[in-house]
C-alpha cells in the first residue's frame, strides 16, 4: 500500500513538475546560456555513444535478419526490415535508454546532491524557483536535442546494416539493393513516428530524473539511491510509454 | 571550453540533425519536398485488389505518378491518380492493376495509347482493364483441375467401361478383333501380297515405283501440263491486255464500248436508218416506190428481159461493149 502510494505520489509530482516547467517557459531566453549548456550535455556529448551503439544495433539486426531469412529466400528485404526496425522502434528506444543511463543519472545525481547539500533550499530562500533554473532548461534542451540524436541513430543504424549486408558472405546484398528495399517499404511517416516517440521518451526521462533528484531526502547515501531509482524508473517508463505511444501513433 | 565554443558546437549539432532529417525526408519522399502537384485522373475498377494509396503509377515501366487516394464510389472502387505534369496521357490509353511481387505489392500500369489521340484533361476518367489476380487464377485453376478430373474419368470409363452396363471401348475393340480374327489375318495376308507385288514391280503401282520409263513418262506428262498451264497463262495475259485496251477505249470495240462520241454517232446512224426504213415502208423515195409500186417492178422486169435478149445477141453482133448493149436494151 505504501509502495503504491509512493508510485502515485511520484507520478503526480512528475506531472506537476511538467506543468510548472511549462509555466516558466517564457523565461527561457533569459536562461539561454544554461539552455545551451544542457543542449551540449544532452546532445553533443551523447552523440558518440549513440552513434557507436546504433551502428552495431543496425549491424546485428542485418546479421540476424540475413541468417533467418536466407532459409526462405527473403534476403532482399533486409533493408526494409533494418530500416523500419531502426526508425520505428530501436532508434528512439535506444536513444532514450542511453539518455537515461548517461544524462538522466547525471541530472539526478546533480539535483540530488544540490538538495542534500541544501543548495536548492538556498535558491528558494533567494526567491529563485529551482524548477525555473534547474528543470526547465533541461527539459527544453531534451526537447530540442533528442530528435536530433534519434535521426542520427537511425541513419547510422541503416548504414551499419548496409555494411554488414554487403560484407557478410551469406547475405551479400549491395548497398543500392539494400537502400532500394529500405525506400520501397518505408515512408517518412515511419521516421517521423520514431522521432515523436524519441521526443516523448526524452521528455519523460529528463522529467523523471529531475523529479527524483529534487525529491531526494536524507544524507549523501540517498544520492546514490536516487540515481539508481531514477535510472530504473526511466527504463520502465520508456518501455511502458513505448507501447502506448506506438499504439497511439498507429 | 569557453561559452562560445559550447554554443557553436550545440548549434552545429542541431544543424547536423536538421540536415540529416532533411536528407532522410528527401530520400524517402523520392527527392521532393512538396509533392508534385501534377494533375488528377480517376480510374474505376471492380476491385482495387492490393492497390493502396502511395502505390506507383507506371507507363511502360517508368514511374509517372502515384495513387493519391482510393475510395468506394457506388458499386465500384475508384483510385484517384496524381500524374506528373510532364506526362500527358492519351484518351485511348488504359490502366490496369499489375502485380509487382508475390507479397502483395501492386502498381497501376498505364498503356501509351496512340499518338494522334487527344490528351486526358485534369479530373478525367481513364479507361481501365481488369486483370485476374492470383486468387481468381487459383480459383480458375481449381475449376480447371475439377474439369480435367471429370474429363479423365469420362475417358477412363469410355475406354474401360463403367463396370455395370456399358462396356468400354477397349473391350469392344477386343471383341471386334476376336470375332474378326480370321478376316483380319486374311486382309493382312492380302496386304502383304500387294506389297510384295509392288516390291517386285508388278501391276501399275509396282511399275510406277520400280520402272524408270514409267517415271520418265510421268515427268514428261507433268512437264507438258506445266507447259500447257504456261500457255494458258500467256493466253489469259493477252486476253487481259485486250480487255484493258477495250477498257481504255483503244481499238474499234473500245471506241464502240467506251467512246461517248462513237456511241452518239451510232445512235444517229440507227436513227437515220430507221427513218429511211420508215420512208421505204411508206413508199416514199425511189427505193420505196421500187418496193411498193408494182408498175416499176414490171418496168424493171421488161428491162431485164430486154437486157437478156441483148446479151443473147452479143455473140452475133461481135465485140460490143456491155455498156452499149445495156444502153441499147434500155432505150
């Protein structure tokens, strides 16, 4: 019962945090420096790991698809399989998971330590709303940067699949044929679908991590616990949201 | 890292994201940001089968547009096509749904039509042809299989009998052979005898086959027939030439048949002859009087008698000219 209460409390405080952040949105131009800093952290520094991971996910997808499909002569559809999987599902989900692991944990750790060391209280004392200064720029940066990460993940994944399809003996499909199959069964709608999903996930992850960080209570030990809780909650949220967003966008 | 560098990197990263989104968009939309406005045509079908929005419209295998919308219009299905402005579709062109692969991908194929036909305007309806889809082909194959099975069953029962009342053809033939075994062996023997004779060169057929003289005669006969045919051909050619000449109005017959002036002259001559004969009949003119007046006949008779006598007297009177005698006789 207490756990359920905690879940509901977390859910409600996250929603309230979102609305409060939206309310502070007009102050974004005045915090442009902070916004750029967050963009740098969320987008630019996350790019290498997103590129490496999506390249290998695309490659593995092509490899597995080629292995399964060679038995019934459907190898020429690898391009469309990798393309659609990356654009609609794996690209956005993977970006969101990386965001939770790399950025979300950092956000929670930072906000939790600020809370534990009473920096947040100091801000409140100075009549500076912590949400305006700490949460809103992060949310805005996530909204702008996550789709960029997702489109890069898609393209790198497609190229990874193309390279594996070309240089694997039992697949041997040239890139033109691979991309022709990809184009044939894909529309921009599929990519846009994935970008919307990535946007929702990114917003959710940053919001959850900020909320957990701001609600940390206790000593330094609680900082670590908050980070763990934030990452786990983010991962669960991503997968739960994934189902509903996919269903809604179909 | 200073603030400026950070901002520049974020800006660059954002621009990179936008550029990649643009590239993806261009690639998946066939390099066009805004759809080619083109013009619309309507293709009505009994069923659109697997044709769906966004499927290609091809002319001679080249993509010229796409299916913009599919809808149900009364008792038929309609596909609204968006055709590129650069392609004009002729009014006698026709559209049909063609299967691009076995996994349900279709496209709409449009024929070229004739060069002289007018172009179809925006919103016009294109003629369509129904093509059998895989399901209907399968159904027909199934029906064909059933028919084939029935036919083979019928043939089998015709050959071997249905095992009840009807006896099969094979049994009947067997009976026939059994009953006529003697006759057949006789006929075979006769046939053998005939072939032996032919081999030996006996009889007309045998001689024809074995005697070279007979062969030569046959060859010369054929040559003569050929010759005759060639002459007949020449004759027909000549006759054709004459007919052509007559047709072109050359020669007397040609003039008679085809020359208008000659025809008119003949008509006039006949009319003159008719008037002369009528005058004669009425006793007008010398000839008429000669024919109708008996006194003239009698005068002529007496003149003839006198002439006769004068001729008789020629032997006595010596060489007198005939003109003199006639003259003397008459006057």
